[in-house]
C-alpha cells in the first residue's frame, strides 16, 4: 500500500485508518481483517449519501496520492484547539499565564498588552487555559461526537473523514 494502514479494534465494528501525508480516511470494516488482503465493499445508505460520497472521493485521492486540499478543508477552530493544547501542556509544566501568552503570541505583544488598560490578552489566555481544562475533563467527547465524521448504518464500511 502506498500509505500507512492502522487497524482500530473495538466497538460495533473494526475500523481501518489509512493515512498519507497528513490526510486520513477511516473505514468501517467487517470480516477478517488480519488476512494479507482485504476487498473493500461499500454499503452506502441514502440517508448519508453526501457524506459517504465525500469519504469515497477522499479515499480515491489518498490512494492516488493526490493532494486534493479541497477535500480536506481546515477545521474552523484548529488554531484555537492547538493553542488550547499548548496552554494546557505549559500549565501542567508550571508555566504562568504570562509565560503562556509569550509562547503563543510573542514577547513583544505581551510587553505591549499585558499590563495595559485592557486585560484582553490576559483574559484570552485565561479562557484558553479554562477551555483546555474543560476539554481535558471530558469536553473533548462532544467535539469528537460533532466532528468525527462518522456515519452509521449499512455495514461494510462507508468511507469517513477522520481528519
């Protein structure tokens, strides 16, 4: 295979994640996956046709090795989630809110805005740390449920976008 394949076991069905160049497609799989070769058979329920078609186009692009950026638009809040993870890691390592702000926004921005009339920057970092802690305590489950791209039904493995 021209890409990485990882079998994810558990739940109602096994999942096969195919990855290449930062793009991933996850497939629901039935049957014996441990054989040297598997045939992919897709059952596409009409209710999820649009999402399934997108998943199949992503799979075709992945197999062909095409970049196809339009098939994987950036997540709207990806930068915020990345900042939240950085803030959470820094806080766990003992960093102050100011340290986190300097890491995320630069020393110049912090020097100019940390102790000024507005506490906008300080509040922004506090919110990042607060929201990251909420995600860590289980809030990520709602994010995964909303954005996991999973589609149910019909069996043999509709193609899904995992990221």
